[in-house]
C-alpha cells in the first residue's frame, strides 16, 4: 500500500508540473521548480534512466538568466497562444482530421472522461476540453484522488481510479502527445523551452502507461 501511495505522489507532482507549464505563462515560481533538485529527483525516481538528467539539464539551462522569464513568455505566446498560426496544434481533436479541426468527437469523448470524475476544464464550455495542458491536469487531479483513496484505505476506489487513468492514457494522450511534441520540435529544431517541455510530458505519459499497469499488478498480488 505504502509504495502505491508514494508512486501517486510522484505522478501527481510530475503531471502538475508539466500541465502548469503548458497552461499559462511562466513566472518565477514555475522557473524555480523547473531548475530545482526536487524536480530532478522526481524524474530520476520516475524514469530510472538517463532521460531525467538530460531533460532537467535542458530545462534548467533555459530558465536561468536575468531575461529568461521574458524570453519564455514570448515563446509561450508563439507556441501556445497566438495570434499567429501555432507551429503545432495543442488540441487532441485537431490530429483526427486533415483540416486540423477542433471541437470534434474526440473533444466530446474527453469531456465524457472529465464529467465521469467531476472534473471541469478551466475554459469550459467555450474552449475545447482536449487541450494538452487540460488533459495533463486531469491526470494530475486523478493521481491526487488515487493517493487520497489508498491513504484512506479505500482500495476499491483507488484501483478504479488507476484503471480509469490507464484507459485515458491509452484512449487519448498516447494517441497524439508524441505527434504534438514532434511538431513543436520541427518548428524550433527542438531548441525552445516548450518543445522540450512537451517532449518531457510525452516521456512522462509513455512511462506512466507502464507505471499504472505495475500499480494494478502490485495491488492484484497483495
């Protein structure tokens, strides 16, 4: 039980970090976390390979310096806000059609996942629910609920939430986050902060699909 709880804390922290980074402009607090030992430790615990040092080293170097926040804000606007055409679309449904349309069936599917857990996206109902930051935030919230369930000894609810997250990753995030990361990398040759941050989120999602299965297997063996 204790190991499953500790994994949920780790998952909640990592998903909260990447979702916050893609949801709004950077500030001093976010940049401090991006260059912190706490983040490096969390990624090392989660990945258990060299991706942690590589990713955190890149992020840390990009948030360092007196003008770093202003530079990152300009990048955030160009890559995630507009008004010019974005280098890659941050909405899942846009990857379903050649026309890159939003508010499609995928958006409604994502909204259904959210509603089933009492989660409401910040832009609802005027903005598509399937924004990259919103989907990652949903995972952070469910990781927190899972931790709380196991902490309270409610293993039935904890296992239900683990299965729900596993399904959301497979049905949604894994379908498109890698494509989105590749689009941002191609637009900036992978040298900009948000291209690196989305690739890091892609690694988290990919690893988490395995971690969730391990948590479920651990519970089944106990």
